C-alpha cells in the first residue's frame, strides 16, 4: 500500500497546483476577506474531495461517470453554482471589505464545499484514476481514502501558502479601488468557468 501511495504523490501534487475553480475561489476569498476566509474555502473544497473519493470507492461516482443523464445534471448544477458565485462577486464589487467573523466564515466553507460537490469531473477523475493505484487484491475503500487524504494535505499546504501570499499582497496593493477590481476579475473568471462547464460536451 505504501508503494502505491508514494506512486500517487506526484499525481496528487499536479492535481493541486493545476489552476481551476478552487484557485479562483481561494484567491477571491483571500483578496476580499483575508487569509482566514480563504482557508475555510480550502477546507470546504477538501471535504468535497474526500466525499467524492468515498463515493468513488463505493461506486456512486462510477454511476455518475457512466450515466450521461446523471453527469449532465451534476455538471449543470456545478455550472449554476459557479455562475451564481461569479455574479455575486461582480455585484459585490463596490462593497468595502467585510469584517470576518465566525458567522461569516460559514459562507466560504459552504462555497468551497458546494462547488467541489457540484463538480462531476472529480467523480469521473477518482472513479477512473483510483483503481490504477490499488494493488491487486487490496480493498478499494482504504486506498481511496488514503489517496484522498493525500490530496487534502497537498491542498491545505498549497492553498494556505497561496492565501498567505494573496492576503499580504492585498495589504500592499489591493486596498481601495484595487480590491473592487480583484473582486470583479475573480467574479468574471468564475462566471467564465461556469459557462465553459455548462457548454462542455465531453467528460
């Protein structure tokens, strides 16, 4: 098991550093509300990854991958979530930075969790990839959870560092009008990602 897990490490690292929805959400949260909010986005996304890994291990993700109807439903739900988040960012572009409280941290946690759960590509990815790293005769569930944990660790380290850098840059460069520009830019990126996801034909 250890040998297979070590072979999976480069894949987990590549998956983490590849720019995507999670990167846009973390940058938006760090630039708007600071490092703490961005860390909660990361935690929500990591929980979604773990959930998809568990679903892949029990076969639900394979059903989504095999069923065109199920895939389309999840894909359109994910696209809608991204577009809504992007539009909210665009509409909030003129607001000042919000005070981060324990109550307000529920929103970034929810954003990270919901966007991750509504991303069918995670299910397809795990359902296709995990079996390749499971040694013959070994149960899929323990190995899938170990690989999901590996991805979560990489995510927490990488996005924590990214959030720290963006939060520091915010203090130096994005106060005042720059904060609104960053909010609008990340909002436009999220809308674009949502539209692209909705219009994609393949898996």
